[in-house]
């Protein structure tokens, strides 16, 4: 069965896709927009610390009241045992004395999709875009429920890898490392553990922990995939033994905590799509570029890129003006270059294990990126 054609289909309803759909409705209300999301926003979602400047972006998107009505926890900054075994507190490095949030990610992403629906976006949940093919009259997207959607323009917001547009020749993925997160969740009595996001470096990578609004705590070991294999991080006993041996501060934050839910492994490599937009598509959020989670910038960056992409796509479709599409491509590249410089400075601050492979890779200034 084929549905009526839309002007825009957004594939993926994370922060990037939802921001794009919301901003399109505000910027070019004459365009019809559908958003297709694979999940029902249940299950474990990784990435939970939202820095203070997100408040302005949420206001711009018109979702601040809905966000404030949710039960996300205030976050007052990051404590980092980085370059030294004694943690120092960061007050959100660039945003002193401002408050961020520890998010319930499922609730946050679901709220954004609800808001998009309320503004006239057709939101299709629990449905995966299996493939996107170009036909003479635009895109044909095959969905996991058997339907086909037609659209003039495709926004790929499916997250890291930009699978849909890359399958159709859109851009090459340039990756700079093999970082992955080996994540476990814990239930903890109220007031247990540190209220901050806590980062603790060790010889083969770094750990982080943060409290979650639902009485749980997330703990992740971040290292390169090949190093993780040697550490057997996918095995529960090895993960716990490494935590106890290498991260005393993160370990201590688990007082009285009981493991809860399934472990999650997520790629967390830094990379970008060397062309983040084509004549009839654009990639947003992690689909356009991924930042090392050390930056805690991924969600904010996804929201912003969704807004910029919506302006570019709206001008193209409503006015035939493609200047925004060119600006967007240049913006993604510039933003990623800036992130790489900050990342290099941050990793240079940890000099306790210069001979270890994880740190050696990050300190090597002229590391060649790989094309995937
Ligand atoms: C271990 C780890 C920790 C992190 N910690 C933080 C943090 O503390 N703070 C922070 O800001 N960022 C953090 N990040 C990064 C952050 O999670 C991402 O940058 C952010 O989620 C990107 O949003 P997005 O909308 O681009 O992609 P995603 O959040 O990945 O959303 C993509 C959406 O597309 C859907 N989807 C995928 N394929 C399809 C398909 N074919 N059809 C339909 N739907 C599809 C998915 O279900 C998902 O809802 C972390 C990342 C990792 C890996």
C-alpha cells in the first residue's frame, strides 16, 4: 500500500529528528511533514546529561513548558578525576552557575515527538524505515509495517552512521576513533552516590556515572572496541572486576546499588559525514556528526542541527532557495573541526598513561581519520 506523498519525511525520532520536524512546522508551515520512529520510546536509551544552553534551544522549539513539566533532575556540573586521581568539579565548564539536567531519555525523546504531533507532524511510532529509494517523483520509503511513504525530501535522523542516505550514495563517513560505551544500569536508594556526572580516567579509557531521574544510575566504561575485547567488557564479571580495580570513585558511587535492566553496548566514535546534505536530503544530529560523549554535547548538537536543517530544507522546498543547504554542509564541517580541537586539548590533559594504547592514540596529533 502506498500513502499520499509528503513534502518531507523525517526518518528517526530522536532529538535531532524531532527538532527538525518541529522547526519545519514553525518555519515552513505549508509543508507536510511525517516522522517515522522505530521505537515506542521505551527500553534503555543512552546519553542523559543535558547542558544548560539547551534551555534556550527548547524555548526556541516551543517545548520548554512541556519539558519543564517532566521530572528530569537538575544537574549542577561534572566532577572529573582526569589528569589526577582526585576529582575536580567543573560547574559545566563553560556555563558556570547554570543548571543542566539528568534526563529520562525515553521520556524526553517521547515528549519531543508528542510536541511534533501536536504541531501537525504525522508521527508514526514503532515503525522502521527499512530503505529509501529515489524515484522520478521523489523518495519512496519502505516501512517495517509494509507501507510505503513517498516524499519530496528526506531527513535522515536515524543516528550515528546515517544508514539511509549512505546506502543511497549520500556522503562518506569519516571516523576518528573506535570508542564504544559498555553501559550498565543500577537501582539505588534515594541520595545514594554522587549527584554529579562523574568522569574517571583509567589506563585503558574512562568511566562515567550519572544519577537518572527514575531512581537509577548509569555507569559506562568507555574504551576502544579492540581494547574492550581484550578486557572482556561484554562479560558481566570482567566489567565489574575492572570497575573495582580501575575506578575507585565511580565504584564508590554504587554504594547499595543493585544492577537493573539489560547492559547496553553503543558505538561512541567521533566522526562526520563528509557531505551532510544533497539535493533532496539532509542528515541531522548523530547522522551528520558524532561527538565523543566526553563532551556531553550530543543532544544539544542534535537539537541545533535539526533546527538548522529545517531552515535549509524549508527554504529549498518552499522558496526554491538552496543557499541554506550549502551553509548547512559547511556548518557541519566547521562545527566538527572545532569539536576535534577541543577534544584534543581535553585528552592532552590526561597524561598519566602515555604508553597505553588508548591514550597513545588520542595523544597522536596527526592521527589519520578512516573512511567507512
Ligand atoms: C555511551 C554514550 C553516552 C552519551 N552521553 C551523552 C550525554 O551525557 N549527553 C549528551 O548530550 N549526549 C550524550 N551522548 C550522545 C547522544 O546520545 C547523541 O548525540 C544523541 O542521542 C543524538 O541524537 P539523534 O537524534 O541524532 O540520534 P539518536 O538519539 O540516536 O536517535 C535516532 C533515532 O532514530 C531511530 N531510528 C534509527 N534507525 C531508524 C530507522 N531505520 N527508522 C526509523 N527510526 C530509526 C532510533 O530509534 C532513535 O530514536 C552519549 C552517547 C553515548 C554512546
